[in-house]
């Protein structure tokens, strides 16, 4: 990979500052949603159409994955959007998923 094609920023504006385990669990949650085909029906699957919100309460990390319909790579014709679609997962610090949050009754 040629480094001359990359325009390196002089001042990097961070999107977020996360600790290592938070990065691992967020990545695992997004990959899980995509691998299990748990993404919202109105979007073609892509990490770009999802966002992760992380929380920590000793001893677990919690990750909420929300759909971002405005970032869908391709909207599926004939499928109505699912307002409020999200998934929540609990993780150990080592990145092991404990459980998904059960759906509401």
C-alpha cells in the first residue's frame, strides 16, 4: 500500500476516545448483527447503516446497536422502515458476549 496516496491530517479530530475493551465489544456487536442477519429489514446489511452506543457498569459492557436509515447503502424496495429498531448486548471485558437483551413483550 503506497502511503503517498494518503492525505494524513495535521490535526486529527476524534470521533470518540474509547478504551480497548470498549472497541472490542463494539466491533463484536456490529459483526454479530451483520453475521446473524439481525439488521433492519429496510436496509441492505452494512456496518455503515449501524451505530453503536456503549456503556459500562461493573463488570459488564453494554452495547446498543441502532439502525441509521439515512446511511443505508441501498434501501430495500417495498419494505417499510422499522422505527426505533435496535439491539442491546452485554459483554465481559475480554469481549465475550454474555447475552442479547430479550425483546420487549
